[in-house]
């Protein structure tokens, strides 16, 4: 976690940057949710193709949620300083 000190970035700037990153990730999660796989786009690829796509999509969303949780934790840390 960052440490606020005289030679570093100000608390306000760090908080704004981290909150900006968290907001961008929230936007990415929203956009990716809209772009979820649809079975009609996979059935010609054979059995299991849609389920594999859903699994991959869920993993991608989970990675974004993990990143969001990281930035939220950093923001909370900064806010508590």
C-alpha cells in the first residue's frame, strides 16, 4: 500500500488516480457483461463450445472483479491515512 509523505504523490492525487482506475474497471465490467457469449453464436462450433465460452467469459469478469477489489482496497487505505 502506498505511503503518503512529502516527497511523494499527494493523498488527494493518489486517491483520485486510484478511484479513476476503479471507475474504469467498473465500466469494463459493465461493458464485458453486455458482451457475454450468446448460445446462437456458438452452436455451429459443436457441443461444448458455448459452455467453454461462458467459462472463459466468467474468468475474464472474475479477473476484472479481482482488480477492482485491489483498487478499492488501496482507495480505502488512502482514505484512512
